[in-house]
C-alpha cells in the first residue's frame, strides 16, 4: 500500500511539472537537464554519506560488543 501511495504521489508531481496544460494551471516549469543532474548528484552524495555513517556505527557497535564479551570471559 505504501509503494502504491508513493508511486501515485510521484507520478502526480511529475505530471504537475512536465505536462503542458498543468504547467499553465499550476505555474510550474520543467527543470533543465543540468539542474536535474545537480539534484541527482546532491542526492547521491547525501545517500553515500548516510551509508558511510551507518557502516561506521555498525562497526563501532560490533567492536564494543566484542570488548564487552571478552571482558566477561576474562
């Protein structure tokens, strides 16, 4: 259900921006390919930084668990 809702929302937003008569009604303008490229690059950088942070946190948590287990054994 969530995927359907998000898909419908995404398609509606695309229509509002890229369908000619809807551009007139809602006073929107299509983005140029350069602008779309900049947005995609920013999104990719953001996603990459988020994944690196998640990897670091998992690694740190694993090391903390390892140390606590070794302390209990000793």
